[in-house]
């Protein structure tokens, strides 16, 4: 049996390297409650840096999506016939 069961439940591609490193550093010789995990989480700077990067990126994407939606809405108000919008398929 693996010493770190939590890492075995997901594939490696689903977690970032920073998070995998964090989980590996957790002690495995005793059960952890939420406050213990929170303590280890606050002392892991790589995870926090990655989280800030993802948060910034998601804000940028949200802003871009809002601008596109507002532009489409503004254009559709000026048209007599509503535009036909074709969504691209996932690759």
C-alpha cells in the first residue's frame, strides 16, 4: 500500500507540481484535522504564489469575457435582425 493514499486517488496531470509537493510534505504517521492542514497550507509559499497566479489569470479572462459580451450586446441592439452566433466546438 502506498504511503500517501491521497496522491494515488488522482492522476498526476490533475494536480499542479506545487500542490503535489504540498501533499507529499504532509505528515502521514498521524491523522490530520482541518486546523492542522490549514497550518501546513499557510506555511507553503509555492502554493500561495500559484493560487495568486491562477486568481489573476481568471480575473483577466472574466474581464475579457465581459468586454466581449458587452460588445456583442451593443452590436445586437443596433441590428434589425438578431445575429446568428455559432459556438465553436471543443477540440
